[in-house]
C-alpha cells in the first residue's frame, strides 16, 4: 500500500496544473520510426523540422524566440510548460534596450512539444497564454506526450528529423524516410540575419561591429547597456572594408551548420591576420572563429541545449581561472574538433565536462592578438551568470573604462563593477545597487 501511494504522488502534483482545454488531435512522427499521439495547441497546421530537446527548466519564451532554434521542433524535458504565460514583447529602443523584451520579435522554432501544457497562467507581466501566443505566430504544438521517452530516443539515437501532424493529417500514414525535410540543408543563418546594417546607441563610448548570424537580443542589449555604439552587419558582410572605423568585432550566435558560413570565415581569416583589435564570438561566432583559425567543425549526436552544461576552464583570462568548472547556457548542434596540436597561435579555452567538446578557444599571449570565442552564452537569457566574466573581459578589452551589468533582481537596477583587465587575473567585485545581491 505504501509503495502504491508513493507512486501516485507525481500524478497528484500534476493535477494542480491548469491544463488546456484541447480537442484537436496531433501526432509527432520521428524519422527513426516512432510516433507519439497527443493533443494539438497553437496554430492548427502540420510542419516538418529537426527534432531536438532542451533541458531548460524555465525561460521557454526566451528559448522559443532564440534564432538558433530556426527550423527545429523543440521538445521541452520539463513537464509543465506555460505556467507563467507570455509577456508583452515590447521594450524601448534607446541607450538601455533594443526594442524587444524576448530574444527576437517572433517565435523562431518550427513547433513545440510539451508533456503538460498550462493554458491558465499566473505572472504579473503575462498578457497571453503559450497556446494563444503560438497561434498568433502560426506555430503548432503538441501536448500530452511522453517527452521523457522522446528525449531518450534523441539521446540514444541522436537528433532526428520529425513531422508534427495536426488535425486531419493525423489519419495519414507516417511519412516515408525520403519525405522528411532537413532544415540544415539550407542556409538558416541567411534566413535570420539582418539584411541591412543598422546602428544601436550611436553615441556610445566605443564602436563595436556585430556580425549577425542570428543574434539573440540580449547580446545586443548587453552591449548597449554598457554604453557601446553597436553597428549590426549582415553575416556575410566583408568587415575588412570598414574595420578601421571600429574598436572591436563581435560575432553572434546562429542556427545550423557553420560550414554554410564559409564566406564569413574566409573574411574573418583576413581580419585576424591584418587587424590587431579585439574579436569575440559566441556559439556560431565561436565556430566561425575556429574555422578561420584552421580548426574543423563536426555535427554532434544530439547537441547541447539547456541551462546546466558544465564547462572546464583550461586557461586563465581575466577573472576566469584555469581548472574551475562553470555552469553555462547552451544551444548548438555543431562543435569544433579538439585537435592535437592546436593551430599555431591558438589554445583551447574551455572544454565540456560531459562530452569533452571544445567550449572555447583563445589566441595565445605570444600571438599578439586579443581573440577568443565561447560555445556557450555568457549573457544567458535564460540561464546562469557563472561566465558573465568572459563577456566582461571582452567588453573591457574593447576599450570601455566603465562597466555596468544587467541585474536579474530587477529590470530597473544595475550592478557596479570594479575595473577588470582582460588578461590579468583581477578579482571581481560587484553588487546590485538596489538589493545588494552578489553572484
């Protein structure tokens, strides 16, 4: 009796969730042969995509608006999704913000898969439910499926292609293998990158060019809030034609295969050979730096997506200490190969503690360059702030004398920071002016 009572506890807790009133059927078909039946929500249409999973516990709105999820059917491993609804995705466009609250203006993933969808939400900033938001952006979803079983398949067999059938398409047979559409065959970066250059905070202290491979808004927001004049350029813009107008170059995250960005890598290779100012890359930007440096990229079995990926620092830089493990936010399917020997003038910076993939590279002190990239997102949104020092060191090297941090305690508060040298191990000393919070 005791064992039977304990086994009912998870069902009891799930009964507290405010579930959606759904009637439209849906089926998720995987190219590996499995099918999962559930109820549809969001847009009443069927789609194709690459099925991936995220272990993020919170920040489903940030994940869904991240351009790195372009073309993907996003499976959330957290059982209850939608509890705190969706906020109004508007923000000022000024020296403190970039015109949006989330990571882009629209939902970027192709579809979402959740175990339990909460239609009723509770949060003081929420204006609509997850289902309503998906419907407004023409994004379908499925709920009532065993996301643990789906995740197990993806972990064991690798990321696979999928088909979310909704409504009348549910009665159709599962697609044949040749019918599945692979989004990675397309240049997804070109789809999400800006088409024309634009400037944010033009009166900032230093000028930084940003190559946009599918930038999360918080990357730009973090720069603007540190009083940087940001010029956002298309992913394949030849930065060498304007490089002398800038104090540094920033390469952003983005979706898909880095081999589709060879044009950018070749342009960057010339930049690294001829230009002596700082260069910093995140995610796709990190992979492009690696390819430009002579490293190879490869497709991982199921990638790393979530807010709890541990990385080991192999080298010290600023307040990053070699030998220390940091918890990071990640979203990528490809990684750089760890080669021995490493290309001349370069060294590995971080390595993943779970799969030993390269999580960061940097130029050596002997090379005379200030270039480094990280596979993870130090600016989070969502996720931990363990590696915020990496970003701080980069911004400091761009020439900023005064730093300010965004504080997760309050959107109106800020953090005061001590002066940090990008290559000297200087201790960090910062606190929230409003709440006294420290990391």
